[in-house]
C-alpha cells in the first residue's frame, strides 16, 4: 500500500471520496485487539469486588448497583467502537474525533462510581482530556493548512506534514488516552466495574500505537 515497513502488506481499503479507511497488517492487528476487547465488554459478567480486613479473617463482597453496571457497560462498548474507528481511520480529522470520543467514554466508565476519590480522579482527568483537544485538533488544522488534505492515504510517504503538527497529534493523544498522565492513578484504574475499566487501558494503548503509525507514515 504505502510501501513503508511499518504498515506491512495491504489487506483491504474502503474508499469514501478522498478518505480511504485501510486495513494493513499493522492497523488490522490493532483492529482485531479492539474488536476482541469490545466483544468481551459485551459478553462478560461484572465483577463483585471483595474487601478484606487486614489483621483478621473478615471479608465481604460489594454489590454494584445494576444501573451503574449498565452505564459502565454502555460506555465501555462505546469506547471500544470509538477505538475500532480510530485504528483504521484514513483521515486525520476523523482520527481526532474518534480520539476525543475515547477520552469522553474513558471518563464515563468511571464517572458514575459513587466514590469521592474516584470522582475526583475522573474530574482531574476530564480537565486533562479537555485541554488535550487543543493540540489534537490543532495538529489536524496545521496538517490541513500546510498540505491541503487530511487524507493519510494521500499524505503517506510524502513527508509534507510539519513536525509541529505531528508533535501536537501525539500530545493530544497522550491527554485523551490517559497516558502517561493518569494511567497510574489507582483511583481510576481500580474503580469498581471490571472488566469494563479494562477498556481504559486497551483504548489508551491502541490509540497511542495508531498515532505513532500515523506520524511515521505522513
């Protein structure tokens, strides 16, 4: 396809005008991982967290409200669908839209938890995600202004995208995808609702791997 080592062989391309969504070995692999974890979010049963009292034999399980589980499952599925779109999008602007949706759904997965520490962490991450939209969409705007197109298919191998635009895209993804700012926040990553909270890690990793491929391709 692009005759670039990072992509591997071309598997399939779906054209919508000058927007060409494509499956290479690289993007196809990311798509399979995103699809697998989205299916797991759909079919998996939620956890029942257990608290253990240190220094004794006491332990008890927590009951997660049904409405919370439904909301978390919905947001996890939405996060998975946004990740599917992000890893195969052939348009930089569409990629930024999917990236922003991943940030919103990541917040939604934990924002419904009625725990002060979790809500505080989600609020802080929400601020990071909102700020990250500036470099994310700013990078796409610079690409359009400097090249006249947002099609990754058209820009591949041309080396016409300014370095500052690539830096902005990476910074935006780092904020939207929780990495590295909040990926270690225990209040978020240990929030009740596994396996749905797992989508935060998966979407962050796949989104970052995709933006690396984009900046190396264009």
